[in-house]
C-alpha cells in the first residue's frame, strides 16, 4: 500500500478513547517476513500508533469500532496537519470494520456486509452504502426505501397531518384536524369530547327506542325497545323492580309462602309470620264451655306463637300490629238435634269464656232443631293486638250428653 522509512511515523485519533482498535500489517525487508507490525486502541487525542525502525512496507491497516454507538477516526503520516491525513475523518457504526489496503478503503457492518468501498483510484464503487445505493459506476446515488426518518423531514406545525387537501396532484401539505376530531397526544387522533353531535349520529329507526346491546357478546350498539330493556333486568318470571341506595335493581321472586316486607329502608321477602294449631279430639260435657287445649303438634309456628306443653290453649301475638285470626270447631256427628252448639273466640280470657266487649272477638252457633248434630262452626276476626296478647277458643254444647269436638286455630301477622 505504501512504504515507511525508519524516520517516518503513523498517528491516529478517535472521537472517543479506547473505542476503536487498530492492527497494522506489513513486510520487513531485513527479515523478509510479512507480519503484524502494531496493535492497540486509538486515543482521544492524536497519538503515534507506529514508528518503524527500518524500511517497512505497510500492506493493510484494519480498524474496528468496539463501541455500541458510532465513532469516527482519522489517520496521519509524518505529521498531524490536514495535508498529512491518510483517510480524512471516517465514521464507523457500532461494530463496523474499516480496512485500508491496495484495494482502497472498505467498510463492512457488524455482520460483514459491505457498506462502503472506495477504490484506490478514489472513485465510489457501486453497491449498498447503508441509506444510499450507488450505481452507474459511482455516478447515481439513490436513497433507499424507508430510511428517511421523521427527523430528516421538513418541520411542521403542532397538530397537523401530512397530506394534500388542494385539488389535483401536487406536493404534500399540512392538513388540520377538525370536525370533531383532535390529536390526543399519544401521538394519535381521536374523537374530541362532545365532538359527535346528535345530528352526526345515525338516525334511530322508530320512536320509543333506546340505544343498547341486546345481542349476546360485545359488539355495536343496537336499537332496543322498552320491553327489551326491562328483559335485561327482569330475567325470571315473578321478578320485581325496586331501588337500592342509588340504582334500580332486580328483586327476584321470593320462596313459596313468603311476602314482601319493609324494614323502613328496603323491601325484602320474608317468611309470613303466623301459627296454626289444632286439637283432633276434645270431650266437652253438656252444658259446659271449656277452653280448647291445643295439645297436638303445631302445624306451623314461625315466631313462638304457641307452646303445646305450657298454656296449650293460648296462641300469643309475638309483635304489636294487625293480625288475622280464624278458627273452626267441628263437633262429632250424632243423630240428635237436641240442644245447641256454640263456639267463642276470646282475647286474654285466662281460660274462662268472657263475652264482654273487651274480651269477645267472635262467636257463632248452631241452634237446637237446625241440624245441630252435624257439621262445624267457623270463627274469624281481624284487628290489632299488642305483643303478648293471646287468643283462645271456647266450645259449648247442650245436647244432653258429652260430645267430642275437633278444633283448629290460625293466627297470621299482617304487619305493623
């Protein structure tokens, strides 16, 4: 490539110290050998990289950028003035390699792909040089596709697109974003708040429609009727609509024999409060009016209305409020129509029939000679009881002999 004498010297400098390594190959005449003459890393300031002790033929100088970013270097011979430059300033990308030899200057990337080749005659050889492709024996330079970055383009104003709004073909222009669209800073374009007016929306096909989605799964909004909207909330037969602290909500149908009650804030299904007691057979002496003692097992008792073992005749109101009370007394069949059959429903009578207005709630009878020997008597009363009040059933018959009676008493709480 060139010959150095013992008085000559090579210098080099890099844009950052210890980032570009160099290796100098050559031929020594005295030993008649081809060998590596010098190796090292270029300094950040101009410094000697090879000083021969005899006449030496330099065949190749190889330099490699070991950094992760691009670095530059310059080589000099016998001085550091511009006139002494061997290469000028050369830029090497990360991992790039530069070789100076009789073939000229060649630069390859980290994968060994040729990027620049300058012949010894000084011309630019054809080939891909990175962002530019050289052709026509170095006379045609073509910018590669997709290499012009945004930074290399002309500056534009904020919130603009590159396009063309002017009629006919021509140069690109800056285009503003309007009519309900805006830049969101992403960078992206979105619909501005309140940008879609009612007029810009699709017409609704008929009156009394709501925009929703009835079809299963995610998807476009659809028109829905009021009935369809209600079906979204009311999913099962018997459902009701009520409201919690902030929103309408579905109230599912309660279980059998429950009713809606209010706690003063919300409504809920609750088991109907009540009691049903019975006595299959109780003997009643003619001319007496005993209280019916309901000693059979209770059919229903939700709130401790009745205790068959203690005060079996009494059904006690557990709450203050309105109650519905019904009773039946069915006397045994007999052929005689002599005498009468009578039943009484009393409040707080303490086991003794009391027909005063304060105590008697209901009474009914079968008179003598009117079929008194068969059938039953029904009693009913609706009114207000205080918690702790109780009701009893009394039965009287005057057939002239002892008779059996079967009785039932039902009490239901209607609410406060």
